């Protein structure tokens, strides 16, 4: 049995479209033998609350700024439909909260109005003056190595400052956009920065995601997490189309097993050390 796919986007994420059908994603999950799928739609902000750290820090806008709110009523109706249509599949509601340490008030307000089962935490942007800028745009402007070190340092701070999320998504998101191709990215030069993130995550008992849209984490990287006290691993395809649900999970399982983690208490659980 493959593990659950705990990171899937449907038509309710701002960066997808009608082709990202939740129903078709569930059909795919059943077909490939997943026990569960979590629809963790992007929760990002272009306008933020007075109590958010982004406001206190003087951040006035973001680039790009085409993020849109989740249609929570339509999303909830689709979750209910999928739970009814696919009783053999556990359908989990969720959000992927972007930069949660900067938007604690806005995230809390959203979750109070529209509670979900699972919250992922992610970092897609860094500050540039008084703006938030997508990290992929900063790799060439600020230098790839310097940006990566800054990114991992900010992620460690995010983990320490926000307790709203249960799973840390795509720990090294910028490697997807590495200058010259993601195959030129090497984990080893950033070991100290990774370990700082992993220590912060382990101290709170939260799970590290092995993301199968990103270039797949090495066994060594997952072992660094285990070495720092990490106890739980989550698998996420980061699918934005139904055909990507559960992608490369066979390889991800091999990596996680080789790093010393095993299936958890039941087939819906995170993998544990």
C-alpha cells in the first residue's frame, strides 16, 4: 500500500484551473492505490491584516500579485461530494499556507471561518525592500547560493515563529528554478542551513514533506532530518493536475525507507522513525 498523498491542488487553488478537477484527482488516487488524498489549496494573501507581521514589518505589496482567495463554499461542497462518491478513499480538507509567520492573523481568520483537517506551511517568497517577491525571481538577481541560504534561514524562522501548520512543504522550493537546471543543484553545500530548519521542525514534532514535484530529496537529506530528531515524514505530490496525484511515490518510499522511516500506526498516518 502506498502512503497518502498529503499535498494536492484542485481547481480551487488560484494557480490551477478547471482541468484540475477534484473528482478526477480522487479517481486517480483510487486507481493508483492511495489510501487518502489531502486537497491543500493555496492560501496566500495580497492584502493583509493590521495584526499580521507583514504589516508590522512595513511590507506593502507582493510580486507577482495574482493570488486569489479560496472559494470556501464551493470547495467544501466539492469535498463533501468526493467523500460521498469515493467511500474507499479518505478525502482530507486542507490549505497550504504561504509564509504563515508573516500572516498569522489573516490565516487565523480564514481558518476560523473555514476550518480544515490539514495545514501545510510553505515559503514561496522573500522580502525585497518593502515587497514580497517570488523566490524564483531572486535566484539570478541576488545570486543563487546567497538566495538559497537566505531562503533556508527564513524557513527556519518561519518554523520557529508559526505553529499553525502540521507539515513543512517542499523544504527547498527554489531548487525547482535553479539557474542552469535543477540537476545542477547540490544539497551538500547547504547542509548547515538544512539542519537548522530540521532542528526547528523536530523540536515541535512536526512532519517533513518529501515532495515529488520538486527534484526528489536524497536519502542523505532525509537522514539529516532524522539525525536532528525528526520523527515524521509526509508524502506530497504537489499535484496541480489529476494525472500527477501520487507521482513517483514508489521512488519516494524507497528514499524514506533508506533514511530510516517506516509506515506509521495505520495506512493514513505519517511515516515514523
